[in-house]
């Protein structure tokens, strides 16, 4: 396994991201997470099972 980074400098504009509020982020193209989707996620699958 290679432990080297693929790039040494992030191309993310961190100051711009720090300056915007959560309200300014457009989530209109993101689907809502349903309880079933949450239950099937890898981190929560051990705690809850979907009830179909």
C-alpha cells in the first residue's frame, strides 16, 4: 500500500467555505436521507435494522 499523498496542496478555497453559512449552501440536488437509507448505512447498520 502506498502511503504517499496524491497531491501536496488542496485546491479547495477554504477561506470562502469558512465565510459562508449553512443556510447559503444549496442542497436542492441532494436527495433526502430516508430512515431506511440511514439504517442501511455502514456506520449505523450495527445499531438499527430497516423495518419493511
